[in-house]
């Protein structure tokens, strides 16, 4: 049995960010059971996580960045004692490749786990403001120099194979524990249908892209939109329920949804997305409507285990039909659940992580 020690460097505190929690974090116990020791060092403290996506609080955000960099300086004194350094997404969010290069120098073996197509630039207002501070060379250096790269989509994996010095890159999908993420939906129309979306402030813009769709849908159908996230949301034109995400209520809140929605904007950035939202909805046996781009095309088979759409009129058509047709919701939902159990459950995906950390 291995006695390797793993030092995990990640952006967010353990257990709060779905991108971490439903990717590598949920396998820590399995790693420990297989003889590994795991130490986690997040850039953000729990306090910083709570204020990072809030309005204002600029002094606290600047203080959080300062403390995050102090944490990374501290990491440099420890990582040489570990067999593997596992970096998720980034070491520091801004600046030069200074910290990444030092992490590489002091690491015996380096695994870089990357999500989203960070080799391209998002076209949001926020990124036009911050792109002078953010530096894609940081991600590219980690991809080039890592002993192994783990990616979130086939498209991103192809890019990383080309860039990595050893041509070592593996696509590992996001996954869920299908024992806890389980269906409870009865697929009936005796109460108001709930359309659900879950995500963070940074992905809110994708939900915003459906505002005109949902306004049009509201003229035809009676429904409620449930938004589960870490931010406040306003949509006075429709029946809206906003729930602050919590680990305690996550399963119950998701089980109260009838239809899951996964809208994306068609650009290069989303080609690196793992399709986690679709996997989450589908694990609960929910019929899922998703934009037909990226990993959604691998996860969802149109009208077999979900519904793929390309424009607003198709969104309205899909949601109208699913609201009005409980038998269709049931058929798609049950096939969606089977897809996740067979292909995206922790029992299936966990061995892929173990294989990499064992052989590196």
C-alpha cells in the first residue's frame, strides 16, 4: 500500500465550491483508504469565500487577496515534504508566473487539474476590467510543466496534450455520489412545476441569458423558477424562489426541482466546462434542457436522456413541452439517472484519479 503524501493547492475552502467538491474533493477519503496522506491549502479563507462575490466590501476583498498570497508563501516552506503537489485551477489569481514557477521548483511531482477553457478569454465586462491583472501564462506554464494534467472536457484535454511537455493529460469528468444524489420526483402535474438552476455568482450570466425565454414561457405556462446559489437574484416578471446553497440542504433543494436547465453562451470558454450542472440534475432523475455545445453533447443524447437546444425559440419549445407532458419528463428523467449511474458516478470515476496518483 502506498504511503505517498499529497499537498492540494486550490482556490476555495474545502466543501463549498461545487467545481472542487464534485470533482477531486469527494475522493479524499478514497485516497486516504489507499494509503495516501492529504493536506489541503486553499487561497481563500472561509470568510473570504463569503465576501468574494458580494457587492462592495472592497477593503475586505483586498485584504483577502493579501492573506491568500501569504498562504501561498507559507506553502513554499511545506511542499518539498510531499510526494505530490496537486494544483486545482490556479495558485494565485493575479500577477506573473512567479508563484507557479516556485511551486514547480519545490514540487517533487506536480499534478495540475484544470477546469474551463482558461487558454481563452471570457468576453464579460468583468474580464475586460480584470484581464490586465489576470495572466493566461500562469495556466499555460502549469499545463506545460506538470507531470500530469487532469482536464474537465475532451476539447480542453486535446489542447493540454499538445502543450504538456510529457504529453500527459487525462480527461476526467465531474461526478456525483448517486447514493446521496438520488431521485424523489413523482413526475406529476398536480402542483406548480419548478424549473431549477444551480450555480455561483460567476456563472449567473448564463442564467441571465434565459431571461427573455422565461418571460415568454411565463405567458404560456404556470411555473416557478428556483435558483440555488451563493448570491441574491431578482426577476420580478416571473414566480421566483431564491435559495442560498448549503451542504445541509443541497439534496432536498435539488429534489424539489422538476426540470433542470443548463444554459451556456456559445463561445470558446465554455468548451472547457465539465457539464457538472447537467450531471447534477440528471442524477436526481430530472429531465434536463441544455445548450447544445461542449461537454453537454457528450452527456446528453437529444430526446433520449435530455433535451438539447440552440436558440431561444427551442428553449421555449422544450420547456413548454416538458411542463405540459409529465410522461415525457419521466421518460427523459429516468434515462438521465441511468446515464449518470453508469458513467458519472463516484464509483466509476474514482478509479481514474487513483490510477494517476498511483503511477505518477
